[in-house]
C-alpha cells in the first residue's frame, strides 16, 4: 500500500502533466499494486527493470525524470496540506478508510479526492443518480430535469452532477439538500462556471459537497473536464440524461457509465441519442416512468 504522501505525489503528477503522462503513471500505479510493490521504494536500476515490462525506453526516461524530484514534491505536499487545513478541504486517499468503494473499481481510480462539504457514505452513493445534459437546454429538457430532480429530492436520493450550466444546474437546484458536484479544477480556485458561484455556496450550505481529483490550485483543462465525467457515473448507481445531442460532455458521461455497467436512463425527447445507442438506454417519459422502472429493476436490454 502506498503512503498518503506517496498518493499525493501521484495526484500532483496527475494534475500537472498531460494526458499521455497521466496514462503512463496510472499504468505504473495499477501494475505496482497488482504486484504488491511500492515504486518509490525501488532504486533506479530496479525501477528501470520494473518499467521495462510495459514502457518504451523513451517513456522510461520521462518517468524517471518526473519521479526524481523529491524536494519539489515535498514542497508541494506541504502546500497542499496547508491549503486544505485553511480552506476546510478533506482528503480521501485510495485504499484508505472512507475512500468511496465505488471509485475503487473503475479503470482510473483517483489517487486521492479532495472534498469540500459532506461526502455521502457508500450506502447513500449506492442509491445516487446523476442528472446530466446539455448546457443549452430546451424548456422540455428543463422540465424533465426538474421533474426527475423533484422525485430524487422527495425520496432523499442524491443527485451528483458537474455544476455546468443548463441541465446540471437545474438538477442541483432541484435537489439542493441532496446534491454534490464534481469539478474539473482544484477546490481552491474560483468556481467554474462563474455563473454558478452562488449555487456552489448553496450546495455547501445545504450539507452537499464539491469534489475534485485535482490538487487545490490546479486550473481546469479540456482533459480534466472530460475525465471528471467518469467520477459522476462512478459515484452513482446510474445516470439520467435529460437532454443531449450526439456529441459533447453528456456523451462522455454516457460512455463512462456504460463502461462501468451503470444504469443509463434517458428522456424520450432525445431521438438522435436513442436511435444511435438505443440498446444501452432505458427510455423514460417522466418521474413516474422512472420510478416504475427503478422498482422493477429492469435491465436495459430487457426493455425492448
């Protein structure tokens, strides 16, 4: 098992380097855990021998250079601890107590997660859903999201989404006493998008949470916005697509949910998505329809 400080080093690398390096480092993390060895405890020769099993010579040199920065990581870790203490940010470490079980089983489990507010316990996350959809929602999509959100709120079921404009915002506002947001930047930066700064504050005031896998001062990127979608689906029992085209962030969340074998509900107004991905979707008209299909515990493939 890696120490908390070592997991933070993985997190710093994951936050600061590009997607190519992130993927290489994740491979190291997964293989080393599988082989029950600690990469940090290996000398240079043993590291090279270990990395030779799955990395090219060029990538091995990159990795050795990245990990050979002890003083830098020590400084960064001290800074993270200081910020988290000052800003009431809790840190949950991979494989340690209170780290969500649902994140342990996904392909790229976060090394740590940073949380403001109150993270639900595993039992609550097992029932949670993610209301997701387009930023440019129609009134029909908004009405559907409000209907589903009202149902979740009434039944004390968490809605975990991404704090984006449009459908995400509607879902959070409707489930204000049972909601949390996954962010694509560090928790010690201004909320993105700025239009939802007040909403983020309301979420915390109502015992909700804000979560990020990025270190507190890390700016967002295109990749961080995409990768956070996997956490929305992972922390829930399934996603509910209110409205979406066949491209965009919602489709990324859909693909992660499918990979994670989550239930995927979709409003019947989404003709294009249904036509393309019909066999992977549970089509619903409203919250009554949603409740009926949840209670019957239907699988996607059995609905057609």
